């Protein structure tokens, strides 16, 4: 299973649009891996995770044919992950589709389904939205997906387990340390996670747990708990993702070295990993 990180930042991106902080000034100067758009990922070239306002930019800069993307998982309805106006461009007149083209099927919580009702109705069959229940697996093409409850600031945020060809990927953005229901599910089912992508919005710090996001210290504790639950081991690849310019040492050139010493990979826009 392949994951391509299209965007690896929090809502403000790095550099943030109107910001003159030291991190943003350095990112503008350095370019390259220091430039981060809003969080988004592509699985096996045809399964998108989140569809925010940077989707057009990501499709162009990475040469992605969005007509090949048949399924999209939405983690939660904050606009950096779920840009509702973008879905109106599936309406006739905004887009021109060949006869018989399959629709884009969006999967998410009941929040997502409610928010997309108008877009689905006006899309002439180009858009389908399915409300998925937490902890109930479903198929998105050839990938088996299990939504799990996240700890973030919307009514029904999800993180996802993805299974394909004997491999399992945990995509855990945006979330703080997981809610107890999710830990109970992981402990009961013991998925063998090949790659875990963990929220590290707050960067190189070891602060107390709080709702919404994580940091390096919290990611270390989540890793230990996944191993204790029998869901991960020494072969599991752990990736840190979703960075804010307000975090501690979020620049790639600094944080990648710190994280490597702790056994983590730091993501960057365009990074591909295969497990």
C-alpha cells in the first residue's frame, strides 16, 4: 500500500498567508520541504484522504488526474480538510464528464453527509456521499476502511484504519490522544499496523495531553500504547504529520533530525512511502 503526502500542514499552512513569524520567514526563504500546504494524502493513486482548498494546487503540482480518484475519506468538517464549495464543481457546467464515468464517492461521518446533501442533489450523479458508522468497516475500492473516533473539535471526527494487500495503515489526523472507545477497539481487534501516521501539530514538545492535536511527546506515548495493545511492533513505520507554524521547531531541517533520533519519520509535501 502506498501513501503520498500531498499536504502536511495545519490550517494556516507553512508559511501562513499573512504571518511574519520566524518560522514563516524561514520557510519562504528556504522553500523546498519547508513549504507545507494543508493536510491531505493519496492512497494507491485513487483514494483521497480529505479534500480541502489546496486540492487544485496539489493536483497540479503533483500531476494527479483527479478523475482517477473514485473515493474520498473525510476526517472531519473543518475547512482545511473539507472545503464544501469544491464539491459544487462536480455539477454540470462546472465540469464536463465523459458518459459512463463513475461518481466520486465521499465517505465520512454523519456531519459530512449532512453538509454535502445539496451538492449530491445537484451533481447529476457525479457525487455520492455515504455516512459511515464508527468502527464499522467498509470498502473504498480495493481498500478496506474502518473509521474510528478521533479527539478533535467537531461533533463526529474520524481517524482511519486502511487495509490493502495484507498491510494496514493508520491515518490519525486531526486528533489528540485517541478517545477511550478507539483504544478499546484497537485493543480488541489488534490490527497489525504497518504504518502509523500521527498528528504532530505542536512539534517538538512534551506537553500535557489535550483535545485536538498532539506533539512529539504525545506521539511517543501513543506509539507505546499501540505496541502495548499488540497493534504495532518494531517493524511498524511511524510518521509525524500535520504541522503548525505555532508548534515548537516545526521546520523540516530541524525537526526531522530530532524525530529521527526518536524513531519517527517527518513527512513533507510530496513524500511517498510504500508498506
